[in-house]
C-alpha cells in the first residue's frame, strides 16, 4: 500500500453507482460532508455505470466505516475494498526481464517501452534493481483493482 504524508497506509475502495451526474454529486457531497480523508479520487465509466476509486488516508477500520456509509447511498450498487497496484512505463538500456521476475511484478515490452505493474513496493524494488540502466520512467501511480468477493 502507498504510504501517505501522515504515515498511515492509504486504503483503496471502489464504488460502483448508477444515476449519472446527480449520483456523482451525492457521492462527492457525502465525501465532503463526512470529512472523509480522501487522498485520491479517480472516476471511470463503463457499461455497468460509473466507478469511483477512492484512496482514503486513514486506518483500515475507519476506511471500513466510510465504505459502509458510502454503500448506503441510494445510487450505489457496490462499494468495497480494492487492491492497490502501481504502473510504470520504462525505457531502459538494460535487460529488464530478470529484475522483473525477481521483484515479482508483471512486465512486458511494447514497441521499446516496458510496461511494469504490481504492488507499489515491488515496483519500487524493480526500478531500484534497474539502477543506472533507466533512461526514462513515467510512473502512473497507484491505481486500484477490485478485490474478488464483491463489496460491502
């Protein structure tokens, strides 16, 4: 998990909801009115409706309480914890395959750019293992994948 400026591990939740902009407004007002410690917010849209990925800067028990509050909103169809991963786009002069395997991340090359993803700590270890062989790095930052088992 990424660590925040407060030293508390950030907790990622994913919220799925229907209802368009009105539902989004209700979600945002709930985050604001309940003074939820939001460290990051990403919004997406797919065939199942809207999806918000929220990084909360609080203890896990507080994150569960906030998730329960969000799941009670009328437009929310699902809310629950999500696994945080990090992505990096890399150009390197070194062979990246062995460090990727040793670090335990997923990586592949596409047109000269290495796309690496995994737990933030493992991506850090991978980049450190490449050392001076890195020519260019773009870190996409923490993103989330929903955990198996559904929401609250």
